[in-house]
C-alpha cells in the first residue's frame, strides 16, 4: 500500500496534491484496492462547484459503486478525460495518471483539516483492524 508523503488525505480516502491555489484530487491506493477493478468513473464538468465533504462523483467497480467526496471546496478547473476511456488507470496509477479533478480552491485553509501521509496510514490501519 502506498502513502506518498507530500500529499494530504481525507477520511473518505481521497488524496490532494497542492499546486498553488489548485488541488489535484484522486482516490488513494487503499480506496482503489478496496474497490477492486474500476470499470467506470463519473465526474463533474469543468466549471462545476464542489463543496468539501460533499459528493462530486461516483466510481464503479466490479464489486461496488462508491461516492466520491470533495476534500476541498471550489470550482472544478479540469477533469481527467482519460478516465472516460481508461477507468482502470485509477487502479494502476492512482497517484499519477489516475487523478480525477483539479479544483481551484475557494478556501485553501480547508487543507489544514486533512491528514498527512503518516496520519492517513494510521487511520487506514485503525479502520481495517
């Protein structure tokens, strides 16, 4: 299981990579491994507003359909269109090619409420126990 340092993590298993005032968002290695083979990803359009802790989309796997939760609030600046044709990138490369959204944050302080890699790893281990 990977927990890259330098990223922030939500308790709903999304990760955030800060790029200035933009948050690059995807689901964690733990989340994709729990889901199994991802077959479909439903994401909002660029320009949509998302609110922290509210759903922004759905990921469907061979095992389950799961809501995706925004780790921060703001405007969707970009959506990973590659996932339309290759949803399996969420499984094979969740932290790079499998990213989902770029969000222009409306409140950068929301990031302070997210977990760092060590905190997230401990959270996952506790949740899995």
